[in-house]
């Protein structure tokens, strides 16, 4: 079953061809009368010059005989009253009023030409002594038909691609997130298909990320909730100070986890930060180091970005090193090849090389780590998101002597030059 779009495009093409054909036929038809009138006038003057009014009957008959033999025609000349003056060939009516055309048989054609002096010449022959007329409408209809047949596969190919695009969009809209459409060619349809595939990939990644985040978050929330519920029950039975502290600690863990989930979800929906300012990286790292008891050293450097998010990035790296690594923990700021590198190193057991790429996944849990010990939460995943939103990246390295080292690379802020 052909789609409505195909019918609209194809019928529009045929209607345009029909309009062009009708307009052309009207133009030819209007010009045909002028052409016939000119031909009749020239023919009358030609015959008058060959058979002038003052020519005697014998000369007229001799001229008609020559014409009759040359054209295999029956020819007769009539005076102003329509009476026969002379003829050649087979007999024609003696009076023009009888109409020589009444005697046409088969392929014979009769032509009557009125001369300027009032006489008339009738000729009967197999082929008419005039231009052969052709039907312009039939000719233009033939052209329109050929163009219509040639345009059919082109229009059908175009609409078939649009139908496949629509089918892919419908399938994706029904929840088939892996559905894609073929991006064939280099025209606008292919551009739309590529844009749709790109958008579908982005949405699929977001949905899968949110699904994984929701699943992991719900799993990670169970432990502090269970501990909180137990601490509250015990506190009701025996309200001791250490049990109150346990409740506060679990509430803080829940608050931190919810905050990280909300921040990760917000960063998923933005590709680039809108409001940016110049941030002194060394001062920011030193402030977080003083707050977390981490030694800081390095070179002053400035980046463009969100100070609050960059502070969260540094804080997550330091807390991750303090929680999962070993002392001492050191942070360094350095300028390397036009970029700012912020590195945080600890002296703990480090990370297995085969899992170094997965350490930035949300709620990553190292191999051999029990479920009761919990995963690494969203700390390092947020570090990667914040770094990417600032045009940078983060990587893990295993330094000599053991431990773990996380390095964030950010572009240096270059203030615009004043043009005087």
C-alpha cells in the first residue's frame, strides 16, 4: 500500500506536467490559426500568379494539365459565380456549390482555394497540398506520460526512504531504544536520519545511565537505611550517646549519597557549563586540603569553570584517597604543556590494572570486595563528569612504590586580550 506522502508528491508532479502540457497546447493552438491563415494567403497569391485572371482558357487548361500530371491530382478552376472554367484529370463538379469534397473516397483529399479576384481552384489528390497538422495535445500528453514514468522510481525511492525513517522513529517511540534508521546518501533525508540516530544514541545512553544509576543507588541506599533503622530501634530501647552518633552518621551518609545522585543526574543533562569564571586551582586545592588534612603543593594556575563543581571534584578525590587508600595522601598542582594537572596520590593497595578503566563507573565495587563493605559510590564518577564538563579528563596511574594516583587535566584559562 503506497503512502499518502508518495501519492501527494507523485500526483503533484503529474499535475504540474499536465498544467505545462495544457498551457503549451493552448499556446500552439492559438498560433495555429495565424499559421493556417498565412499559408492560405500565400497559397492564393501563388496560384493567382500562375493562373492570372486575363489568361485565356487554353493556357489555363495547359497549366492545369501540367499540375495534374505533376501532383497526380484532379484540378478545376471556377469563376466568380462558381461555374467551371477549366479542369484536368478526372472530372470534378461543374458547379463549386455541389462541393468537390463530397466525392472524396479513401485517401483522397479535396482542397478549395479562393483567389483574390473571386475565382476558386479545387484540387483533389492523395496528399493534401498544405502542412500536415498534428495534435499538440496528444504530443504533449505523450511527453508528460514518459516523464511521469521516468519520475515514478525516483519519487518512489525518496518516499520509501522517508517511510523507513518514519518506521524507525515509530519503533523507537514504542520503546525499542536500539532501533536505528539507515542513513543512505548525502541529501536532506540522510541528514535527518543521521541526526535521528545521533539523538537516539544520546537518549539511549542517558536512559541506560539513569537505569544503572537507579539500580545501583537503590542497592547502595539499603545498607545505611538498614543501619539507621536498627540504630533508631536500639536508641529507643537505650538512648545512649554512641547510638545517637550512629544515627547522625547514617543520616549524613544518606544525605551525601542523595546529593551525589542529584548532581550526577544534573550533569548528565548538560554538555557544557554556561556560567564560567576564572578559578585559582592551587588556592582551591589548598583549601580542600586544609579541610581534609591532605598535604598540598604545586604551581599557581588558573582555569575557567565553576568553582563549586571544581571544589567538589578535588574533595571527592581526596576523600576517595583517604577512605580507600592509605596515608600519606598528597595533592599536587602543575602546569604541563599548556594544561593544568591536579593529581591526588595515596599509598594504599592501589587498583588492579585490569580494573583501572572501570574505577570511574558509578558505584564501582573492586573485585573481592564484599557487599557489606559497599562500593565506591559516585565519587569518582562525579570527578569524571565534572572534568568533562570543563573540557578536561581524568585518568588513573599506578605510581612507582605502590599506591594509587588520580590525575585530572584541565585547560588553562587564557583571559581575552584587550584590543586598543
